[in-house]
C-alpha cells in the first residue's frame, strides 16, 4: 500500500514538474481521469426516466428562455461592429504582418478597409456600421462582444463549437442541453424549436439542432419557413374530433403497457412523448404560429410590410410568440453560407443586413415592451468573422474576405446581460482577439450560469462517464458583461 501511495505521489510530482511543459489544464484533466478510474463504478439501481416538465435550476436564474439568431457563414465584424481606422491607412497596400488564410489559392495580402462608415449611437456611444441602422437604435439594450474566438478556420467545425461545444459532429446542441436541464414551461409546444430559411438549411444541417447522445426527447423540432410550418399537424377530416380522441386514447394505452414491459428504453419513451405532444400541438401550435393575431403596428415593427424583411420578420415574430407561450429555446437560421462573402462583399453584405437588421432589432424592442427581455436572452452572430485583406482580387465589385475565427463579433441582449456595452477587442486590424478573449466555451459557461445551471454539474452519463456541454474545457463565466455579475 505504501508503495502505491509513493508511486501515485511521484507520478503527480512528475506530471507537475515535467520538462515537456504540460499545461495546468492538461494536468487537471489527467488527475480528474485518474480519480474517476480509482472510484468504484456504482450502477444505476433504477432505470432513469426523462421528460420535459419544468425543472428548478440549482441557482436562481436570470434567464428562462433564449432566442438565437444564427447568421451562418460568418458576418464581417470589421464592416459591422468593430471599426478599424488603421485599415484605412493601409487600404490597397500589403498587410504589415502575417495573415492566417483559409483559402490560400484566392488569398491576397492587400488590405481592404471597410467601405462603410461607422458612427457612435445611443447613450453608450457604441460604434455601429451604417449597414445596421435599426440595430443602431437599440444599442443601449445590447452588449457587443468584439473578442469572440473558436480558432478552427472551417465552417462546419466552427459551427459545431458555437452550437455544441466541440468541433466534431454528434454532440448535443445548446438547445438540447437547456431543455435537458430545465424542461419547458409549455407542455403543448416543443421545448426546442429550430426555424430554417426558405432558401435552404445551414451548413451541417440537422446537426445544428441535434440531441446528439442525449435522449431523443431533447432534439429540436423544425418549424418550416413556409406554410404548413409544421407538417401533418392537421388530422384527416374523418379522423378529427371524437374519432381522433378515441384513437389517441387507445394508442396511448397500448404504448404505456408496452413501456411498462420495457422500462428504461429512452428511445421508446421519447417516441411516446412525441406522439402525445403532437396531439396537443394541433391546437396550441396553430395558435402560436398565427401571426395574424398580432396588430398591424407589431407586424410593421418586424418589417412584415416590406418584401425585403417580410420572411425573416415573420420568423422573428413567431419566435417571440413561442417564447411568450413557454418554449425554452428557439434558434433562427439564415440559409446555407448566407454570410460567407468570399466575393462580391460590396453587394452581398448590404443585402444580408437589409434582410435581418430590422427584424432583429424589432425582436429586442418587442420583448422589452412586453416585459420579456429581462428573462429572455437574444443572441445574434455566426460561427466566424472575416479577414482584413482581400480575397478574390478580380476587380472592385468582385472582392471579398476570407474566414477569420481568431477574432470576431456577436451581440447579446436581455436575460441578465448588460445593455449598452462593448467587451473585448481585436488587434488594430481586426485579425485576432487580443483583449478579454471570449472562447466558445466561455460563452457557453456564461449562458448556463444565467439559466441557473452549473456548467460542471449539468452532465449526462454516457459510457459510464459524465459528459457536459463544456466537457472539460476551462469555460469561465464572463461576469463583466452581466447585469448582476
């Protein structure tokens, strides 16, 4: 026994002082794994059961719901949120340093200063591009984070880091984790809703709203961009009314009898819960998705009176209606690569902003007017930003910008986030985050904290090991951007 103790002590000492320079994070992980291996495994004596009933988080929450406006492709932060006067000094000249290109074949070292003007707005004085006039009117309600970082210069991998915490497919998405930890206030609507663009789903498709290895109950439910927004919601005429109710009662009885004989089968439980929810949604979903119940003034606020903003505005308005009715998490996506402006950025970026700016700002305004903003997180951002140099140097109207995951911007509002602030900074060219860097795992830790959840304790046992959203990454709660720290 003494020898074992001496061996373990010597092993720890070696790891801590090794010349190969293991970082403290790696050491902590190794020791944690060692502790797990030494601890006896205690099998579950009773099969676990999962549901979507509301659950009280361990700590008092500041946020109870979230709407994520996901701008897939990578909005150019240096043209929208992060003004860089130094770029104007080098505009048209070679970049004075090294650039991390993603597409070397089309790369150019020539600096491209933003062709759009920035002005300070609101009492806070946050500088916003002229491409976002509606966002400029609500800057006192948002915090702009200018120092986001994932460090994986690829769309799919960076999307996974922002939505699931790691670069690989197959992990549960943020919405799945929140509904797993908290359930949902509404038992007649899905807990987690994914709203896709009529022109196509984003890169990585259904993986964006996947439950991964969590029970299927926590998978996102797709609400389509066109009618019918939920397929097969209406029963056939001959099955409606009392006939349908009798049928559902009979099927429910069969399902419950079957489940009693196969307790603990999570897929079966999830399937039964989905059938029951589908029946309840026939009335509740129709009502929640009917924006004609909204006043003309509200519809106009979201831009539904303008062809350029109508479609996106409808989705933002529906998201508010869903949250208002107890849905926990809604994520609205732009189409595949909508913000991926490798070329023709001078025309493509204004078009993307025109579609989303007015509805996004309206969502924050509307939530605030209804007393919902204090408890609802609104997120706006993509998986990356863009580089300060030209890509596709084939004439002014064809130039674009390559990927940049080493420093980019997003904004957050409500749910415990401060309003009227800027956090973090990139270097003088907008290439890399250099001040108060916010990694994706810091962002996730902060969100879970606002929902009253402990990032280390919100876990799911898989293969006899605790799995979490952070999964061992050193996520810090970014208290500087929180209203109550």
